[in-house]
């Protein structure tokens, strides 16, 4: 299923697909078994420039349009969701926020290094006691006489947290609720900044997930993103519009991988004297998945189209994220089913697809939160 792509977008898609098949897919199962970080993929993302694809050209990035970014992320999601998460947190959530809200000095300080991947970014919103409701977060930023701040607080489940050079850190500068939160750009090597690896994840076993603990971390006034207090939740939720578009793309890619794997396996595997692909109920698994892949892709490409046209894409992003994440779990589950017992061992990727898909209905706003966002937009009544 395809809509018409421009020649440039088509070229991006082909180049990324080829690179993903060469570099990302081959070590992905072994990396998952060993919980090994996909270093070759990260090196390759730097060499190809994919790591800075959407950063403005004036800061050394690729200046890519939203649909090209979606194509990149979909292919990465097809190859290995671990690699996808490194990129979309670095680019979409962190660099994207600096590009959108940063002062000229902040852009100059961070974006050139992020465009090459020399510095990776992470996104510090979730806290141990505040996940779905970040407006109540408790990390603090206390203003000092010199205009700088002292930061304290703990962030949990932070993708790239141990490998990033800069954290977009949301902390309370004063007052309760969303308006009391501000966004800071904090170097991860600051004195008092500690990161701890989170182990034992159900899926996404080879990418980095961290707990970040900040104890009296001192930053100058230049660390306040955009130079304005009280914008932290808005900064975060705006970034998450892009994050949700990206997750729609990643889940489309994962569901496509599950579909490809099912088609290939069921044509080879024989039972009752014929390929299992010849049994109608097996074809049902394939057909259901194929339709869901198309739906997920169309919903996600629509978000990119709205963004390209400068229209509000937040509602469309929530719909795409909600649908594609749930669809990717169903696709991966169908893939396991079509593989029979072989779907339950790690010789085939089916089990990895299911474990990697599972988190996508949880992060970047759970499915329940997406449904409440959609319901609020349609009715004008907030259930929060
Ligand atoms: P609310 O009162 O509605 O709004 C607060 C301020 O934000 C503005 N705003 C938005 N701006 C842009 N886009 C949107 N979609 C926006 N939604 C709200 C709003 O205008 C307001 O601005 P201002 O200037 O008036 O102050 O906020 P709320 O507290 O009612 O929001 C509720 C809710 C539940 C929708 C929100 O808190 C939410 O989305 N919660 C989910 C949290 C979440 O998604 N966390 C994700 C963490 S990051 C992550 O998971 C990365 S995973 C890594 C990977 O992908 O690999
Ligand atoms: P909770 O908010 O406690 O929710 C628990 C359950 O209650 C969910 O089912 C939820 O849907 C439901 N619930 C909560 N409120 C409501 C309501 N009002 N109505 C109905 N149901 C409700 N965060 C970051 O900031 N940066 C990252 O890079 C990042 N990466 C992550 C990587 C991984 C691998 C994981 C697992 C998480 C990551 N997160 C990150 C955190 C993620 O965004 C949160 O886990 C998610 O937002 C949910 O928050 P919570 O875990 O506190 O769950």
C-alpha cells in the first residue's frame, strides 16, 4: 500500500530500507538475546546523516520534511524498534523541542552536535509518581540570585538516558499544575547528575532506558529552554505530538515486519499436506494484519501531511498513535500464532516483535490517555 511520494521521498525510503536491511536487521535478534546496545546501527545513523535528518539545515541537519521523517522511522521500526527509539527520542522529542522553542544561542549550542549525533538527546518528563499526569510532576528548579537554577528530582524510564549528552528536563519553577513547570537543557555530565540503567524489560531489551537522579545540579540562565518559565508542559506536549506521529510510523513498521514474516513462514511450513498459507484460517491471520498495517500507515501519513501543511496535527497524532500501537500488538500476536511453537522461541523474530510492540500502548501516552484526548477534542469535555 502506497500513496504517491515525491522523487526525494521515494529516494529516502529506498535508501533507508536498504540500509536497514544491511545494518539494522542482521544483529537485531542476537542483540535482543544479549540485551546488547545496537552500536553498529548508531554508528551507521551518524555516518549516513539519518541521526540529524529533521534538524534545520542551517545547523547542519538534513532539514527533511515530516513525511520523509515518517518514512525513516517506519523503516527503522520494521528493522528494530530499539534503533527507532534511539532516533525518535533524540530527534523528535529533544532536538525538535530545541529547534521549535530554543533561543538562537541554545540552537547554536546544541543543534550542530545533535545533527551529527556527536551529542544524543533524551527527554525527561516521567517521574516515579507522575506518568500519565506530568502536570503534577515534582522535580524542582530553584532560581538563584545570578539568574541560574538549582535542579533536583528523579526521572524514570528515560530512553537514551545513560548515553545522552543533553536532557530536556521538565521541573517545577513555581506554582502548581502545568503552568508551574519549565523546560531545561541539562548537560548529562553536570556535577550531581546521575544515571542508572534500568534492566529486565519485557521488550526493547537492547536500547538504553535509565533512571535519572539530579541532586543540586547547577545550571546557568541559558539552560532555561526559550528563556521563559512556565512553558514546560506545553513544550513537552508539543514534542509529544511529533513523538506520537513517530510512534505511529514505528508501529506501522513493526506490524509490516510481522506481516512479512508471517507470509514468508506460512508459505514454507507444511501441515496436512500443503503450505499452512493454504489453510483459510491462516490466511485470515494474514488478511487481518494486512488491513491493519494499511490503516496504521494511512493514519500516520495523514499526520505528516497535516504537519507539512502547517495545520494542527495533535488530534490526528493521538489517533494514529492509539490505533497503530494497538494494531502492532495484534499483528505481532498474529505472527506468533502463525508460527506455532516456533513463534514462542527466539530462533524467529515473532516473539521479539510481540515484546517490542507491547510497550507502545504504554509510552508516549497510554491507549487510555489517547482515547481521553480524542474524546475531549470531540466533545469539548475533559475527563481528566
Ligand atoms: P492541558 O491543561 O490540556 O495543557 C497544558 C498546556 O499544554 C498545551 N497543550 C498542548 N500543546 C500542544 N500540543 C498538545 N497536544 C497539547 N495539549 C495541551 C495546552 O494548550 C496548555 O498550554 P498553556 O499555554 O495554556 O499552559 O494539559 P493536561 O495536563 O490537561 O494534559 C492532560 C494530558 C493527559 C493530555 C497530558 O498530560 C498527556 O498527554 N499525558 C500523557 C503523558 C505522556 O504522554 N508522557 C510521555 C512521556 S515521553 C515518552 O513516553 C517517550 S517513550 C520513548 C520512545 O518513544 O521510544
Ligand atoms: P500510570 O500513569 O501510572 O498509568 C497506569 C495505568 O493507569 C495505565 O493503564 C493508564 O492508562 C491508566 N490511567 C492513568 N490515568 C488514567 C485516566 N485518567 N483514565 C484512565 N486510565 C488512566 N518517559 C519519558 O519522559 N521519557 C522517555 O524517554 C520515556 N521512555 C520510556 C521507555 C520505556 C521502555 C517505558 C516503559 C516508558 C518510558 N517513558 C518515558 C515513560 C512512559 O511515558 C510512561 O510509562 C507512561 O506515560 C505511563 O505512565 P506510568 O507508567 O506512570 O503509568
